[in-house]
């Protein structure tokens, strides 16, 4: 059985899907937030939400390198995400590249159902989990939660990002209430406790498999400490229904610990130098943007 979104394209939807995305730049919320190292703290939670989708979980289970090269996979993923926001016109090409890369990817699950990576529903779900992560991260890890106006701007920017990633227009919610209706329905009625999600949780705290043998004893304590914090953040930022499906507990004490960790992260991050706060692609893009602005001001003030 092939997974599809079950929604035939109308002529108007075909026309809408041809809308061109706009590259991001200074002034956008994602420009200021997506490149922060702290933006990665919700990454495992997003990945778990994604692989709980039966199609995504099956394709990742059969074809991904997350087991054998988790650090390399993470590095490639973060570089791609940074390109979406900070790459300018390269972001548009990155969206096309990802579509082409995922075209041949399909896998058969234990029940004999074939799933395709580019089916509209799973392709959209991978992207749309990002808005949930942004809102959740702002609640726990930002100096202050998003205001309604900021949340609307983030929503609009994520819909533009969906166009960069060539998500079909019909799959993009029109409003924030539409988004939460869609998200809650997906969590309740589509997501499953996929074995890949359980594997990701179980791997937290373990030394990555590609760390050389002589280094493993030294790395083990760091992995264990990072795993405890990572699991706290991952489980705590999942929706309650997703936690229930996975059978993981979450107590009031856990919530308090997460809030304390979040406050420390949120208050300390703005105090760090920019080159320490931002990943390399984001830092260089922000530098370049400021240099362009200075050049434009100089040109505007030149003697005529």
C-alpha cells in the first residue's frame, strides 16, 4: 500500500503550489533564532515526533544512518537547516536538492505497506513539526515567550519555509488555529509508538558508535551527563499525548527541573558573544549581511 495524502489536486491548488518562496534575511524571526546553538535543544523531540509518523519511521528505520553515524547525520541535518534560513538564493536550491534526494526513498514496513519519503503528508509533517518546536522552545528556553504578534510572524515565516522545502501549498495550514487543529489531530490519530522513536530515547547517554575505542572510556561520562539532560528536554518538550503513546512518564518534578534548565539557558544565551551563540553558517551570514548594509550606507552617502 502506498501512503498518500488522500487529497486530489484541484486546478486552483496546482496554481497555488507554484507560488515561489522568498529567501530569509535580517528582520525575520528565523534569521535571529534558527542559527542559535540553543535552537538544537529541541531537535531530538522534533525527530521523535517525525519518526512517530508511520511513513517517516519506516523510511528512517530502513534507510537512515542515525544508528551508525548519529553525529554525522546531525551535522548534515543542521547544515541543511542553516542553509534554508541563511543561504539566500542557495536556500531555494537546497529545497530542490532535498526533494531530489528524497525522490527514490521508499521502504516497506513490517505489515507489507510501502511508504514513500515524498508523499505529501509525511513530507509536510517533517516541516510542520518545526512550528511546534519553535513555540515550545520559546516557552521554556527563550528569555520570554512569544507574544501573539511574534507567534504570528513565526507562523508566517514557517509557511514560507515550507515553500522553500516544496511542501504542497494545500498541506500548509492557513491560520494558527488551523495549525493546532492539524497538529493535535496528527498526534492523536496518525502518530504511533514507532520503534525508531524508542531507539532514539534509548540511545541518549550512550557513546556514539563511531567514537574510536580508545576514546570511549573518556567520552562515556560526558555522554551520560548529556544524555540525562537531553532526555529531560526531549521528553519534556513532547506533547502529552505523544508521551502517553510512547509510554514515557513525566512528573511535576520533571517539569520543574526542565523549567529551571530552561531559565538558565534562556538567561545565559544572550550574554554570550555572537560567534559563540550562533552556528558557523548563521554567524557568517549575519556578518555578511551587516557588511552589505554598511556598504549600502557608504554608497548612499558618497559625494555626488
